[in-house]
C-alpha cells in the first residue's frame, strides 16, 4: 500500500481465509487485540513521553504485527509509518 489511509480498514474475508475459516479463532483474535490494545498504547505512550525511541520503535513494530494478524491493514500501515 502506498499510504496508510489507502489501506482497507479491516480485511475480514482474507483474515478468515488465512485462519482456515475458523470464525471462533477470528473472534478470539479480535477479543485479544481489544483487550491488549490499551495496555500496549500505555507502554507506547510512556516510551514516547520518556523520549525512549528504541522502545517506541519496538512497540510500533509489535503493534504492526498485531494489526496484521487481525487484518486491520490501515492500522498496520499507520504503525509501519510511525515505526
């Protein structure tokens, strides 16, 4: 993708296909993402506030992977840009 805002918000069909059609697993991934996101953002925010670019870069990288796992391509592209 050329820019984060060109990416689809969520690629549910492709993600579901990658998971072998397992809707339960997809919902579990969505749930885990939603539960972990506030914690990960707090750690990221602290790293940025502290000027800890190494930790911030690692956190953006991890967030990018989590976004890709659930098919949140726009979030993935944004994390890549910020990484």
